[in-house]
C-alpha cells in the first residue's frame, strides 16, 4: 500500500489522490477511504473529490461537508483520536483517523474495513501519515486545495499572509508550538513565525499598522527581513534594527510594525527576548496561574525614534507555556462595548489546559470564543502563538504527541502477515 502510493505520488495531481488511495488501500483490506480536509477557520471538514471515482470506490452519495462541532469526525479531529464512525454493514465499520502532517492538523480520513485489530490500526495511521505528506507537498501549488479549504473568499492581504506563515502546529520532543490568526479570511497586518536551529527555538510575532493591503505588505516585509537576518546569524536586537531599516527604506516613516522576538534555549529554558511596542508575553505555569513577563518596550519598528532596545532575560520551567498575542485578542469588544480582556484570555487558557485538550484544539476554541464574544466580527487582527517548553531532554515525544493531538500508536511488535480465508 505505502510503496504503491509513494511511487504514484511523484507524478500525481491532487485530483487523482482519492482514486489512487482507494486503489492502493485495498491491499490491506480497506474497502473505502474518504479524505476530508479542514477549512481555514477549522469549522468544517470538506470531502476531497477528484478524477477516477465511481460509486464502488468513490465519493458518490457521501456527505461533502461535516461540521467539526457535534460530529464523530469532528470529535476525532479535536482530540486527535481514532474513533469508530459506525457500521458499514457487511464491509465492517467506518473509522475516523486524524490526517496529520507532522503535528499540523490537515483533516480526517474515513476508512472502511472489516478488520478491527492492532494491525489494522497501525495500517490506518501509516496510511494517514503518507497521505498527509502527499497533500502537504501539493497544497502550495494546488488551487483545488485552496478552493476546497475556504468557505469564503480571502482578501489580498490574507492571501499573502497565509502563504507566508509556517504550519500552525509544530512539536519535536523539546517544544510544542501552535498559532492561530483571525479573522482568518480577512487578516491584514498580523504575522507570526517560529524556527529551530540546533538547541534554539526562535519565536516572533508582528502587528503592522493598519487594516488594509498595505498592512499586509508591511508585515510581509518585517517577517521576511526577520528571517533573512536570523539566517545570517544576527542577534535579536540587530534583527529588529534591520527590520526598522527595511521599513523606513520602503515606506519612509509612514508605516510601522510592533513585535516580540524571542529565542528559547531548549537545553536550559533560558528565554531571551525583545519588545518593540507589543503586548508583553504571558507565562502559564503548572496549568494553574500565569505571570506577565516584563521588558521595557522600545519604539515600533519603522518609526525611527531611536529609543534604546533592551535585550531581556527570563527563565522558564519545564511545562511552562509561553503565550505571545496581539491586542486584537484582548481588545475585542462584545455587547456593551466591554473588552474580552487579559484576565478572560488567561483564564480561558488555564481552564482549557486543565481539560487536557491538545494545544491546537485549545487555540481553535480560543479564537472561536473571541469571535463569539465579538458577535462573529473582529475590528482588528487577533493572533496568538503558544510555545510549551517540555524540558531539557529532547526525548519527551509521548508528552509532545499528546499535547499536539497525535493519535496513540498501535502496540509495537513483529508484523504478522494477515491471512484471509477464501470463501
């Protein structure tokens, strides 16, 4: 199954993936496989259809869209679990299997099989892993993927921003990182970034002036300059100064961006960071209380005010969650013109941490809570970036997998050849 899919994938457009998947999955006894992809806002799962499908092996008559809230498929997506999806009659049962690229949640598979054992579960996880890699390799160049995963048109700034952003979830045994941006279809001046280099994890968050396409261009230039400077070995203070220079060169002093840039040493938990006019980060410790880090903010990048830029230092403990956010999160106003507020924000994070939800699901629920509080419409971009430091040893893969919402693997052991009895 895996060899056939990988061989076929080199010259396979996305539209052929459902048919090729059905063809090769039959080798391990999967009679039907449907591919559902999550939309940009993570509200629904949409069926991937394409060429070469028929009523026997395709998507004819299947639901084209499933809500994440209130469905078995949605619950499996939220918690990162393989769940039974109901009986398929003589063909066995339907199973919902998370579709993950690393730890980035792409969607779900609905697999129909008569087998119900550890081997079948292992085959489900392996198939989902390979399909996620194939889908990820195609989505940057596929308009079909973009159309499927959008429930409304993007504005131009959002088109630029989402193309520039790294995956919304990342984990590697040292850290778990997750991010969310709203309004997803009309984001303009917010941007986030993260990257690893040896033992250092870099985090950055930007909030550009304005709510138009020019704000998107400003954030784009800030993020691009940050990456270029970082990859040339510049320190945090120097990176922010280069961003300021690039913005002034391009826009004079008519456009600016605030931001937080941070480096986390995963061997020790030492956090080094710079504040360029942004909201100070929050640290949630032990899932019970939070503290706000303090660092004298310098001027926003692009204003040319020549204020001193402080390099600040803090110490994290294993299990600490560092939270970066823009003011659109806390300043969203509900009925009566009352802000969502920092206390409500941190209380939400702490309560959902205690629920044991995967980090990306906590963030998904957070942005939906902010949207609901604001009656579904935000007046400003709202972005949040989580980073949980697991500790100094880069082997905490079980903890990282649970936080990121990876399904539990099947028990390991020698693989037996599954024998089928002919009628």
